[in-house]
């Protein structure tokens, strides 16, 4: 009994170490965005909002934020419409067949973003002969955001009572009316959650954006440029904003979709 | 029949039109040639031969580093998922929450975080000189293979925890209790009950960690320095070299060799749990 107690303590200690490993680096990035010294090193020299002022006064920041938001919201809306539609259809199929289709559609998540990015640039520029723009970035993000929406909504539909939709149909509602008045209100929190996950994915993507954007910046490509040229806490300030945006939307998404792993 | 399929059509269109078609076109390009800086349709394997001749050693290094990251990430992820499921008690949901929020904590942000921890003026060096463990800041932490392994393991860990936890969640406590009551040692319970039932989750975690690190180029460039990986050389074919056919052949070479290793890992795992 005693031996088992000790191993339990060891497991808990290991869990604590992993939690620290996961949180400490992000915490340090946020901490140094408020530190006076221009060096990101200990000890702390005092609190300041100077780095945020410098960031907001930076010419390239606002266009990059605008681009990020345009791309992010378009990707969120499109991937939710496409992904939910597919998830609903898959939820009434035999689970085995649905599982196979979902596995296939999830392949883009497994592939390195570099390969997706460069195959897209060849395809857009050489094969389709279209100019790179925010549109091509949006198309690129759809490829990686769609599987997440599909998986989240499909998981929700596992506990969905299809009988309520059938009764609506029996009472004369069209497929669309039944969806709008019955299915949608029930799964709405999950859909909003999935949209926010798609938004965070898009806001965070660097590699695919880098290849498909042509000119201009989004927040991650701006960070890339900053990290390459300088190392001052302005980067910590923009990184903190990115963390706040993506973690904030993830937390809201989790609350709404009640997704628990 | 048609009514049941049309809602999937847009998703299938995105998948086929923006993922499969670009990849197929990209594969075709790998057999093209470049003359006077212009791509020409061709049917040559010269690019693949050049990949092995010029980048053979880089390929091996990349696969070795990716394997190290794959093992480290899967092992840590399994341990952590195991703690969430069986050992953390009421703290389990909180640990899962930490995993989920760090999932989207930002790819560049995470790399930058480790750059500022491991760098010469970094937090680790300041802490070590501060307590007098080393005399002056050391450049040994950053721009090394270890830095790449740590940073990518850090980035991939939450992605690896989720599929393993998903598999562990469906294990019935009663089965484990029964095994223990019948006198099975903890190690035997782990080997004969826990691991076989989360084989799928372990495979997904390893595959994800291995493939993504084999194709990464941002981490090696920021924290790797001398540790040159394949992704770096593929990216330069597009940003500086403009030799797309060569870049394409390199991409498919690393992709196929990575898949061979993933399949080997799968076979090893199968053999280990079914003696």
C-alpha cells in the first residue's frame, strides 16, 4: 500500500512538472512585455506599458491586425458553414463509413504546413494563374480549419437526438425549416465554439500565410519580421496580444461547446 | 441517395480542390526540370537523385531529430494524459483545461518564448549566472539540436495529449481493478490493459509529432542555428533558389521516408504490446 502511495505522488509530481513546462514559457513572454528593460532577461527592472505604446505607434501594426481579422473571420464563417453541413450529413451515416470520410478529410492537419504552403503557391501561381492576395490566404486556411470544425460538430452530434428533427419533418417542416428551427438552436453553442477554434487557428497560422499572401502582413508574419530583425519587448507585447486573442477565444469556445478532450 | 451526399460536397470540394489537387500538381512538378531559371515540363528523376546526393545527410539528421521529438512528445503526452485520467483526481479537468488553452497559444510565440529563454542574454543564462552556477552566459543552450527538440516538443505536446487522453478516457476502471485484484503488478496492468487500449491515440500522437517536426523550418532557423533540417533547405528553394521542381522532389522525399518510419513505429508498437 505504501509503495503505491509513493508512485501516486511521483505521478502527481510529474503532472505538475509538465503543467509548469506548458505554462511557464507563455507566462514569461507576457511578463516581459510589461518589463522596463529592453533585454528579455532577469531580473525584472520595473513595470511599464512602453512596449505596447511603441507597438501601437508602429506603422505596420494596424494593417497587419486588420488583415488578420479579415482573414480570421472569413475563415471562421466559411469553415463553420462547410464543416457543419458535412458533420450533420455524416452524423446520420453508418459510423464506420463516416469515420473513414472524417479521417480522409482530416489529412491536412497531419501534414507539415510547409508542404501545404508550397504546394498551394505552385497551384495558385502556376496552375490556376491567380494573383496571391488575402483571398488565397483564406483558401489556404480553410484547408486546415475545416477538419477541426468537422470533428467538433460531429462529436456533438453523437449525443444529438435525431427524433426531434424527424418529428418536425413529420409535422410538415421542410429540411431547411427543420434545421433552422430545431437542429440549429440545439447545437448553436457548439457551432460558435467551432467558429472560434477556426478563428484561433487562422489568427495563429504563419507558414501557410507566409507563402500565400503575396504582399502585406498578418500579425504572425509581422512577428516573423520583428523576430528576425530585432529582439526587443515590442515582440513580447504583440505576442501577448496574440496569446490573449487565441487563448481568449479558446476559453469562450470551450465554455460554449462543452468540449472536454 | 443524392440528398444525403450534397451537404458533404462543399467540404469535399475544399479537400479535393485545395488539398489533393495542389499536392498532385506539386508531385507532377517534381519530375520537371529547370533550364535558364525557367520551369519546363519534363519527366525526369534527376531531382530525386540530386536530393539523395546533395541532401542525403541532412535527410538522415532531420529524420533522427524528428524521431527524437516524436518519442519525447509521445512519452510526455502519454504520462500527462495518464495523470489526467487516473492520478489527478478532481484536478483532472483543470489539467485538461491547461492542455486545451496552450493548444492555440501561438506557434511563433512559442518559438520566440524559447528563444528568449535559451538565448545568450536569455532568462536561463541570467538565472544560472545569478545563482553563481556558471560564471558567464553560455551560448550552448540556443542554436543547438537540443534547443530544436525542446521547442518542438513544447509546441506539439498539447496536440499529442488530446488523442491519447481521448483513448484513455474510454478505458473501464473495472477492468483495471479486476486485473489488480487478480494480482497483476502495476507494470503488467500498464502493458496488458492501458497501452493496448490507447494504441490508436499513441499512433496519432506520434505520427503528428513526427511528421510536423520533420517538415518544420521555422524552429530550426530561430533556435537551431547550425542544426540544419530538411525544411530549411526546401524553403530556400522557394524563397531564394526558385528551383521549384527540386523543392518538390525534396518535399516528397522527406514525406515518403517519414511515412516509412511512422509505419515502422506502428509495427514496433504492435509487436511490443502483442507478444
